[in-house]
C-alpha cells in the first residue's frame, strides 16, 4: 500500500461529546472485523479499560484502522482531559489531520481548547463535526459561531478558520452536510471528508528509515512493543535497525516482529511503508519519544516535548495498624517496581526515590488519582500524602502554577460559587449568562484550587460543570487557602457501634457507619468547627434491667458521607494521609497518637 492510500486522523473533543461513540460508528460502517470480545450490541469499543467504562471518559489513547474504498484510515482516539496531556501530545504527532467533535447543544468546551491548540500548532487540517444533532434542544448556528470564535482565539490562520462542517449523530450512525436527520442515511459523509480534506502522509519510502515511537505496551511473549508512525523509509520483519535513545546513544537491534493495525487488532505484517502506524518488538530498552533509524544512515527525529508536571504526592508503604491485611502487593520493592513500570508508558509522570517513599509528580490531581485507583485495583496497598503543587524557585522569587478555571452553574448557585472562589483568591476574567446558566472564567493559583472540586459539586447540587487547564507559572503571592473545618478522629481501636456514632454525629459529618473496624488516629468524619477532636465511636450502651417506654425511638442516625478516592485526596491536609487498599479508602493522621 503506497503512502497516498493512507490517512492518519485523530479525533479530538471535550469529555463526553461522543468521540468514542463516533469511532464505534465508523468501525461498524466500514464492516471492520472486530474481535470475539466485541458483540454487535456492545458499545464504546474503544473505551476498553474498566476505569474508562465507569467514568465515561477516555484516559488512554488507542489506535484503530479501517479500510474505506481501498484507502487505509488510521483513527486515533484521544483523551479529552488536560490532565492526560502527555497522551494528547504524542498521538497528535501521529496524525495529519483531526476531526474536531463538538456537542450541538454545549458547543466547544475548555478541554476542546486544550487539544485543538496543540493540533493547530502542528498545522493539522481540521474537520468540524457537529455531533448529537438528534438532541431536542440543539443550537447549531450558535455552536458554529462559538467554534469559529475559538479558532480565532487560538490564532488559527485564515485557511484553518474557514473549516468544513459535517453534521452527525454518532449514536444513530448518521452524518450529512446539512443538519437534517431525515436526509441522512449513514456515516459515509465523514469518510468522504477525511479522504478529500485530510492530506496523505508526507513521508518518502525511498529515504532512509525514520520512525517516531509514541506509545509503549508490554507482551508476555514479544516483550516491549513500541508503536509509532514511520516518517520516512520502510520496515520489514527481521530487519536490522538503529535505536537512538533520549541521550543520543545509538545501538543496533533486529526486529523480532512487525505489526500493523486492522480494526482494533494488531496483526503481523511483513512490511510497512512511510506514513503507516505500526507496532514493533525486539528493542528491550526503548521508551516513548525515541527514534528508530536506518542502519547505514541513522538520523534522529526531534524528541517529543511534553508539558512539565504541576502536582506531586508522596507514596509510601502503609504503616497503619491495619497494614498488610487487605493488599496483595504491599512491600516497598513491589510498590517501587509498579511505579517505575508506569514510567515506561506515561511520559507525563515523574518518580523520585526517597529511601522507602517516592515523590510522584503528574499533570494534575486527576492524573495521579487515576494511577492510584489503577494500582489499588491491581491489589496494591500503600499510603499517599496530600497533593502539592510543584513550584519553581529562582534566586529572586518563587513561581507557582496558575490555572484557568471555567465554571458553568445554574443562576441560583452562582453566588455561593463566587464567594468560594473569592476566598481562594480567584480572579474573575469573564462572566455571562445564557438561558439561566452563568458561565464564569477565573484565574487561580493551582495550590488554592486543590480540594475545591467536591465542594463545588455539593454547592451546585451536582448541576455545575468545572473544567481547568494549566495557564502559566506566576510569581507566588504567598496566599494559601486552608481548610476551615477540622477532623473527627477515632479515640481507640475497635469496631464502630451505632450508639457511639449517634453521639458523635452531633459534632459534624461522619464518613463511616456502624460495624466497621477503626483504629486510634483514623479520621472518621469532619468536625463542624476548625479544630480536630477525638470521639469515641466504639462506645456501647450500658445495658440495665430497667427500660422505660419509648426509649431510643427518637434517635436518628444520619447517612454517612461515602468518601471516594478523589474526595479523600481533596479533603486531607498536611497532617493527614490517605490509606489505599484494594478493599478500603481510609483517612488517617500521620501521627496516630497525637492528642487533640
């Protein structure tokens, strides 16, 4: 297959605008053979990870390939969250153009801006797909105008700003050049637009081999598998190649396998040309961003430039009284091996060894929370500290990261949101109201924003939308928002009793119910006042032979707040840790025996 018969296209969009559903529709329309694990009725084929299915978001970019009228179209599904910027940066290097998916009601959203900015910087051709036109309350012209404004704001040139538009309902598998569902039959117009507008790869098959590695995965039989795009030249199974690592060192290896993508599967192939996306094995030490080059004329490609981490946490071995009871992997060696293994596939992550604990740095709270949750599900047991921002120190000053925060809240809750952002020294940049929804844009220091998300959800009764994106490093103003309420701490080791909990609930909000084992120093709730206080939740009622009519009838136990991993990471302060095990998420004091 010549490079003219290949198209590499990335699908970019905000979270939940339907890009993974669109990929499913394209795969089905092209009659692509799917694996046995995908039935005709299964949905969201690309979101195969358990966490992705639960949260309804894409975390890991993936490749699929379809054959349309003799042209191979490589489709790359990208994450929409700015926290997974490491993934986005890499996959856009593999594409020559993008489908920008926009919700027909919501319009372009903040995370769209993050990925689109990267695509325009790379000079990609953009096709705008207005999705979900089957929804009852769509605002198509408004959405197109907003998208045009976004292109101008991001500095798009004239050619990019006058983008082609396709209207689509990915759920129904229909698309067309007009926003009329009745005239649509199938998804063909999207395929036609890709062939017409997205250019063929520029690579030359006759030049010396150059391939950029953009992702790494493991295989029990083949070892490390490196996926990426062939920029120039061609690859064959069993070929000798040069591997140029990040330090510029060159080593010779022989490929043990060469695979291309067919549907969602990797299939063995004898050869591949410039422009195609392939997966190779046979190089044990290869990592993301490095170059595979020709033996006789090895030429290095530019290293991938990934945004620096902004948030860090300390991981350490669990030291609570319940340590070792619930996890399969709990030793420092096992935890260290798992963290270093993650570095192989996540370019935006950093791990620093501190003799028994590890400072793990990432692109945001969500980035690190997803890693913790994945480790927890794999059977790991450990404890983590409060997230902290990574500041840059110079001789004159300290610089701290700032974020742009986009908030959409119903009008009746806008007052409390403004008040909370004011307490955290947020600077209001823009504010307008559309149909009872207030849209606000703030600039705020990352360290003051930490811990606000769960508060925002409760303040807006779950109806608010919050999105953030990294802005820049600015001089540290010295402000810091501190939690205004203390913790309720278990007084002794034991099992919680309803009698003790009913007495304790008057002090604040509880995180646990009855018949749950606790230990002295464990945080079991939030105090209604600013200080920490110990409470005895294991206290039992002293029974006597006397009872009076109606005793205990008026007592009521409030439903405790269920603390998820994200809630726990947002809640803790510098004197507390989150204990993470496959069965439980607990909050504890660092010093279990401190008196309050």
